[in-house]
């Protein structure tokens, strides 16, 4: 292990070599030397902070910090490919978390150690890609995945394209969902690990699958937990050089720091997700427990059920009118007006419920057109009705906007003192929409949001926390 003087000497010699090569006009070799220095720094600091490689204890709550997180200043100036190379170098060296997937002695058959290691490492790399997607979006994550597969599946170690197949099987297992409780009487996350193990085992000969099912599932569980714990801090510190991601769309909303969250969270889970490891919120709410996440998911499920029932009842009522000639104008108008309440219920629930609100809105647009058409043939006040309906639709658009509806909900998840912090976690489009709505209805609140946003942005910067698209969001709020 290198000591501090040796480390310093290596850095000085490496920097001098890179400079000399660069001045000589050899740009690619210079880049390679610089990349090597980043990798060396990451490995050296990881080793010094991880003298004891203990087995991870399964837990659902994320660690607040990790050795990886505290030593990643170099990870703020990398290209996606350099990052991929650095991560695979950690894997080759069996540095954390790639040494933390093995269960207790005797769990894995001796002749299956290599197979379990390959699958566990594939799972950990997939966890890393998921975290990158959560922070940066699909396009940048795909760039890193491409580098992984080029370097791994093009190597002697994986001559048959194992890692590409493994990534596909992991995703397939997640999409299938957990195995039944009757099959494996464990909690949902562990049953999902068994499902992933089942899918990975389809790469092997059928005769091996039963024998390796539970041993591999154990490895998958430990690989998932250690990967999420160690990589979450690393990705939080990660940023890429602007020139390496030119014309690549980066995710502009904050989706939490770990992989604990649903793909389409309801309003309550979404707010816990915003708070996770986020210095814009009070410290005591930044690390939601597994029990808290479970509790808010139950609330979201109840909200989804209510929204779905309301939407289906409304749609069913409209369809029961049958042909437009059989429905009276009063009946059509009644459903048109009641659409606002149904859409608001869906907006407050958030997540999957918003799809039902969109369905109601789409049907109501046809309904409104039929009402106007009927009025035009029976009344001279069609123009006045058009204007009145346009004004009403504008008000409906405000009350049924998901963020606005969730902030205004009395028993909702977003506290009155959390609105600005929550808004900065949303997409730039949502910020623009809220500014547009607030200009007319809440001018004083809009001014407050702009002032608070500047303070929160500085707090985040001091904490080295990246608010996605923060400069653009501040400009939008300032324009109000």
C-alpha cells in the first residue's frame, strides 16, 4: 500500500509526464495518463478508507456517507468512458463494493464461486447504471453502459457476451416482479432478488439452475445492498466534463440518491424521494427509513384507488350517454363541469393516477366540443359560452396541475415551508408552468419562491449537492 509521500510523488511525476506529453502534441497519450491518475487516486483513497472489508449487513436504509463519497473530487471532471474504465478497474482490483457480495462460507458450492462472482458483479454494475440514470438520465447512462459492454464483453474474460446478456436478464427479472411468497417466504425485496437470480440462471444449463438458485440469490442480495450503499455516494459526487456530453440530454429533476424508489411514485413517496440526502430540506428528514417509505406507499395506493374509481366512474357515465344525440345538453354540461373534480383527485394522487386524469381530460375535450356545437345550433350566445368555457378551463388547468394540486392539498405531503425546495427538485418544465400559474394568482408567493431559491441554491452548492438544471430554474423563477 502506498504511503502519503509515495502517493504525492506518483501524482507529481504523473502530472509532469502528462504535461510533457501534451506539450509534445501527443494528446491521446496525455489523456490516458490523466485518466490513470484519476483511477490511481480513486483506488488509493478507497483502500485507505476501507482497511477492513467486512461483509455488509442487509439493510434498507442508505448509509449517510461512504468512503467512496469522501474521495471523489476527481470524479467531477471525467468523461463517461473514463468513468466506466475507472469502475472496471475497481472491479479488477476487487475493491469495494466488488468484494462485498460473498455470503457466509459454505453457502456457495465450491465449483460455483466464479459463476456467482460474475453474476454478482453484473448486478452491481447494473445498480451503478441505475443510479447514474437516476441522476443524469437515460442517455448518459447508456454511454457508460456501452463502454462497460465494449470493455467487458470484448475481453477474454467474457468472450460470449456474458455481461450484455446478464444486464438483460436483470431487467427482465425486475419487470417480472418478486416470486410468490408461497415459493419463498421472505420480504418483497428478497423475493425480487430470487426472481433476478432465476433469470440470470437461464444463461446456464438447466441442470445447474435448481442447485444454484438460493446460493446465487444470496449473492445477488448482498451485491445489491453493497452496490447501492457504496455507489450512491460515488454517483452523488460525479459530474462529467461539458465537452464529453455535448448534445446529450441530462435529467433535469432530482429523483433521490438511492434505488429504493418506485418508478412512478405517488405524491407522498415522491416527496420523501425529494428529501433524500437533500440539503435543501431539514437534516432530520433527509434519510427516510424503510418503514416511512412503506407507510407513504400505502397512502399512495389508497389515493390511486380513489383516483382510479373516480375516473372510471366518470368515464363510464359519459359513455352511458351513448350516442351524442341521446344525451341532453344539461347532462353533457354536468359531466363537463365534474371533470375538474376528478382530474384534481388524480393530480393530488400523482404518479400512476395522473394517467387517469389525462384520460378524463382527453374525453372531456370531445365532450366540450359537442356542447359548443349543440349551443351553436340552438342559441345565439355561443360566442359568450366559448369565452366563459375558456376562462373555466384556464382555472381548471391551475387546480389540476399536479404540483399545484399537491401543494394545495390540506393533508398533502408538501409542507408550506417546503414548496420552493420541492419545486427546485422538479423539471424545468414544471418550474415554468408553476411560474406561469403564479404570475396571475400568487404574485407575492412567486417573489418569495425566487428569493428562497437563491438561498437554497447556495446551501446546496456549499454542500456539494447538485440541483439539476439549477441555473435555468433560477433564471425562470427570477423572470417572474
